[in-house]
């Protein structure tokens, strides 16, 4: 059974001020995306699908692509705002990408089995890849069974500014009820808040680590066309993966198992976080969780 990892690497990273996906944080100059690929290979994935912008293709292939060449099958696809169904057009003045749902849809032509979708600029931890890969293998014959990895909110906050998170509600059987997107979540003197809403930190959140079956792409295409019909003229509107998941769950067309990981999440939302992430990875290397150099070839 083919198991693909779709890595959304076309993001601009506006708050960080550059291409976060290509920022060295590992002890041997690795990017966060290197750790994602390394952990995916250990979990048994056999194909990496990179979703890129054309303007970063050359730099990306000469760095990340060159390092992992020969370690796993690599496929490149590209996100462009002009890549939309023919009955629609890009409104004048639109420069913003259409969002994670559109980026994921760009991988549809190369998906032929279960697949996982992640952000390129997040560190999810080896445990998360393992439990999600296992779930997808066990449910391979059930096209409408999806899964997601959830993290404790308290373990995903930044000390340098607010964040946006998808707060997950689960049913008694451990399946997802819905994902509520909250913005401006931050830790302060009165605890964790999003505006006037107070949270405990124990809430499970989605960090865009999803496991799907190939048929999900058909839903994604249909929902994207509905999105364009309703909001395509809004220059800031975005089409998100969790929005489609919520729609499918609410309509009974799919179920999503919520898998809670015991591992840690890390990311570089703000420039000030780079050193902390680098220190975390250094500690994991010292503990033997990762080698000093992920892609060092045998002599």
C-alpha cells in the first residue's frame, strides 16, 4: 500500500518575514521540513509530495530535494492562484494564495492511496507520524475513515505573540465533532485567552496534521468550486482543509479519528522562536532521538 506525505511548502510566512521552510534550525543545518521527512520515512511512508510555488522551486530542489534524493520517492507539484476551475476567474487584485485546501488539491493527480497532509514549517515529532501511519494502514479499506493528530493547546503556544489554532471537539467514541478556528490565542497574566474566551490549555488542537483517503480529493474539488462561487471575489478569502473536514463530518460523509500524540510540537511562527526550536532539536540529538546529521551518507 502506498502511503504519501503531502507537504504544504508554498506558504509565504509573512509574520516571520521570509521563507520559514528554508531556515536552518538543526545542528547540521537541517530545516524543520527535514525532520518531517526523516520521521515519515521511519514511519513507513514511501512518497513525499511537495506543494511549492514556482518561484522557490530552484532553491528548494537544490537544498531539501538534493539532501533527500535517493532516500524516498519525491514528487513536486505547484500551487498558483491561477490554477482554478475554468468556469471561474481570478479577481483583479488577488495576490493571496487560495489557502491550504487549494494547496492540497494540487496534489490530487499524484495521489493513489492514503495520504497525510502537513505544514512544511512545523515540527510534529516521530510519535505523531507513527500513530497516523498505523491508523491509515488499519483503515485502508474504509474510504470515508480519516484521522488527525491532536496536540494539547498549552504545548503549542508562543512566548512571542498570539497564534491561531483549531480547537477540536470529539465525540464519546473518539471521533471528531468539529474544529473551531480561533485567532489571537495567547498566554497572559490571567491565563490562556482568545479575546474574552478563557481556556485551560488542555484542549486538543489541530496543527494541520491530517490523514485522508484518495476520495477526499473529490470532496475537496467540489467544495473548492462552492467556495469560489460564494467567496471567489473576496480578495482575502481562503479555502482551508479543516473547513472541508467540518462539512464532511457534519453531513455524515466521513468520520475522523482524533489521535492524541504524546510527543511535542514546535514551530517558528516568530523570528524570536528560532533559537528555542534549535535548542529543542539539539536536546533531542543529545538524547539519541535524532542523529547529529539527518542525511549524512555512509563513508
